[in-house]
C-alpha cells in the first residue's frame, strides 16, 4: 500500500481554497478568518507529524490481504486467550488488560479494512457534476438567487463542521504517535538491556494498537479531504452560477404576488393547525387536571400509578404548549415575510427614499439580532428537554417498576421526544431561514445606501469662498445694508441676551421669594415674564449697536422662520411645552412622578426644563417637551396609593395552595399594606428551577416606603417558609465530563 501521509497535507490545502471561495462574497457565510487560521495551525502540525507517521507505519503491513490475515490472527488469539493467560501466569489485572488490547486491535483493524475497501470502490469516481459547466438559466429571478444562497449557507456549515472534525482527528493522531513512540522506545531499551519489561507480549500489543490507530486516523483524514473537495467544488459552482445571473436577475410583480399568495396560503394552513393545537391543548389540560386530582396532596415521587399518570399527562401538555407556541411564532414570521417581500420589491425597483432605506436597514439588523437570540433560547430549551428525557429514561429503566407505571413513563418519553422532533427541529429550520431573509434585506438596503452616499456628496468651500459668502449682502435699505457676517453677529448677540435675561429674571425671583414670601408658583410666573421682557430689551439694544434698524427685519420674516425652524427649534419647542405644562398642571412641585423610567420628586418647573430629584438623590433635568412626548405618571396627583409586586420562587415539590395561603398571611399581616384595594397572590409560572408566585399589594406613598415593605415581607416569608419546610430553590446545572481517550476512532466518523 503506498504511503498516505502526503494526502494529509493535501487535505489541508482545501482550507485555503475555501477562504478564497468565500472572500469575494458580500455576505460571508463561513468565518474565513477562522478557517484560514485553522488551516495554518493544522499545516504546522502536519509538517511536524509527517516523519513520525512514516516511521510508525514503516514496518506494519496495511494492504487488504494483510489486514484480513491479521484480523484472523487476532480472532485466534482471542479464542485461546483464557487458556493462554493461565499458562503465562497472568494476574487478574493483566488478564483484563490483555483481553482488552486484543478487542481494541480487532475493532481498529476491522474499521480500517472497511474504510480501505470503501475507498477502493469509490477511488475511480469523478466529480464531473461539480466540475461541469455552469448551467444556463433562461429567466433568472430573485427566488432562484435566494435558493442558491441558502444552499451555499448549508454547504458552508458542513465545511465548518468538517473543519472541527479534522482538527480533532489531528489532535488524536498526535497523541497516538506520541504513545507509539514511547512504547517503541521502551521495547528498544529492553532489547539493549537498559531496562526490563514485565510482559513483552502485552507491550507489543499496546504498540500495535497505537500504530493501527495512527493508520486509521490517517485514512479517515484522507477520506475527509474528498468531502472537503466535494463541498468546495459545489460552493464554487453555485457561486459561479450566482455571479452569472446577478446582472440579469428579475423581480416581477407576478413573482411578488405569487410569493405573497404562497405565504397567505401557508398562514391559513397554520391558522387551522393552531386551532387544532388549541383544542388538543385544552383536552390535555383537562386530563392533567384529573390526574392532579387523583394524585391529591401526594408528591410525584416515589413513583406510583397516580404519579406516573400525572407525569405522562404533564408531558403531553408540554408538547402541545410548545407546539402552539411554535405555530404562533411561525405565523408571525410568515407575516413578517409578507412585509419583507413587499419592501424588497420596492428596493429592487428603487421606489424608496434614502430615509426609508436607512430605517429598513436598521430594522433588519435589529430583527437579525433578535432572531439569533431566539435561536439560542430554543437550543437552551432543547438541552433542558434532553435532560428531562434522560431523567425519565432512567426512571423507566428501573427494574422495580413495571406495568402501568412503566407504560406511563414510556408515554412521557414519547411526548418529550416529539417535542424535539416536531418542535425544536422545526425551529432549527424556521428561524435560520428568517435570519437569512433579514440578512439579505440588510445587504440589499446597504447596497442602495452606498449608491445614495455617492450621489449626496457635496464639495467643500475654500477659504476665499467662505469669506466671500460672509461678506455677501443680503439686502439693503436707506442708510444701511445687512450682510451675512452682520446677521451672524446679530444672532450671537441674540443668544447672549438669552443668558443675561435668564440671570436677571432669576435674581428677581430670589428677591421676591425672600421679601414677599410668595408661593413658588407665583415667583416662577413673575420670573418667566421678566425673562421675556429682558430678552426683548437686550435684543433691541444689540440691534441698535449693530446699526440694524427694525425695518430691516420686515424683509426677513422668512429667514427668521427658517432660523426658528432649524437652529432654535428645540428652544422654542421647550418654551411652548413649558407653558403647556404650567397651564395644564399635570403635576406640581413636590409631586412624585415617573417619566419614561425616571422616577422622583419634582423640585422645580422652569420655562425650558423641569428638575426631578430621583430616589438616589440625583438631580435630573428634563426638557419640557419630554413631558408632552412621553407618558407621565403622577403618583401623588389625585391618589397617593401605589401597587407593588413581590416575586417569590419555590421548589417544585412545594404545595402550591399552602404557599399561596402563607403568602396571603404575610401580606395581610403587614401594617403598612392597605386593605383596600385588597392584596392578592398569583401562581405565575412553571420556571426552569422553581414555581413562581407574585404577590400584589397597595401602600400609601406618603406613609411608607415600597422598598422597606418589600424587605420586611421577604424577611417574614423566609422565616415562615423555613418553619413550613418550603424551599426557595436556586438554579442548578449538571455537568457530565467525558474522557476523550475512551472514544474509539470509529465513533468520530
């Protein structure tokens, strides 16, 4: 058999090809940098291992006939192993090691022989279909383009998985080579008399086992190269086809209508499926209620007929809950797709403005991130369900149970496995496809924006152009002229007058509050009137200094309107909003308010802004327009009562009715909690680690602190739960550690 070490290095050249194949694509479906780095790392490993591989396989025959003969020899040794180890005087430990080595070598030779013969049968197969000429598509449309891109994504994912597998095989190969070298050296030292071996037979078998593992890894890597070549060739073929139709791709109104009609039909089918799922869920819930009643106050452990029935019916409820959630989400995604196709049609035909495209691009990016988080959550739920399957399987395999109990557990297992097969596997194809479409929308919108950026660029003014612009005469009258520079100076003086007016009016306000002992509201009103009077006076003085008569502004009403609309929009917006707040009085000083998450006490209502002191002692200044554009909650406007929610989780073995009674006992016993409205307790959710309850209660903001009441209740609940033996759980995780050295080579194929 010719040496195959060169094929290992050749397999790694595929990685570089993959990097080049994906480098030119606008949407990089495979992590090119990662593949390139991995290729470099593995190439270094192969260079180091090449001589070692040839050395280890130099004196071992691996032709088809030799392998078959060695399998027969090992089988003969296995058949006489019991008598041989007795004759050799082996201990129990040595007997077990000898037998295990014979079994490992037999399995490795069989795996090698199967791979070798499989390779011989397919060695003459050409990949002509991958290397064939590009198919001619007479009328390429956007659906064909999407189908090609989806296929490229799928194949790219396979390449990533193969990269991981190749890396693991090379790591295993290094370990096997090192082990073989160590064993060979020990044998050489024993032959030269430097050391002694207790049992040469076992040592030779260990060396043979290490060598056949090296050969097995070598041929596996060789076969993996063919998979790489196939996938890379397929990706290249699809990319070439995609490039060939890119310029002639169409998106007609008929195609849009066809896609929308298919989605509508699919939504109708899902709506019917959802209706049937709801009926099944109602039926399953009814059966679960009966099972819970039959179980009574007993726990689900130990296993009885009643508890196993409850477990089985609860699993069925879980299945239909998951299925109903899946169908609802699929309907939502299909509705989003209808909107997606309409937007994409407009993008394709340049029917959208720049602002609309910016918004579409940002929304697509947000949706991609949300879908990716959803996919991660689904995979987490899948892992939880797999753990539940393992737990129920362990119970079902117990020898002590039988009959109806075992049948109920098997039904529970079937329902959990159906969740994996019917729900999570459906999610695994549904969400990635939605992510793909949103990514396409982002890419296409971004491409349109790139063209807009070029069209919207403007040249910069030179220094002389700017100076000339400032000296431009806007208009002239009898004895005066107004230039751009004079107008700029007037605006600067105008803005300065704002601050001077503010200082003067605030000074007057402080004097009024000290001398007349007026109310804050009256002082604020006088301060605002004074502010605007002073402002007008300062403006007139500034115009007189600049020699600009008031008649000059008779011709610039439009310019002032533009200035207010652009430069002073926020200032006038806040001033007007301030007057609205003052006259409508949605709140007053010392009221407790909540404005879009900012909570605290109102300490000042100004003409442009309002100051709020938060519970942490910070002063927050909010523009007055903020109170008109956002929802404002006045906690002390007409009623100082406030509702709070206290969340508690208990272990799954707790009596939920007893928990509810204890929580009501705590909340009714607190002196600061109002009797009207009456407090109540809600059994909120079956969470991952606990049964979640929520306590709703009301208190008076002027008489008590919500945080203090919550703290008192938590102390009381903790003590009462300990007394009643109710556990408040914490999240737990079980970690299974697998020893890679226990995995045989064929399990990695």
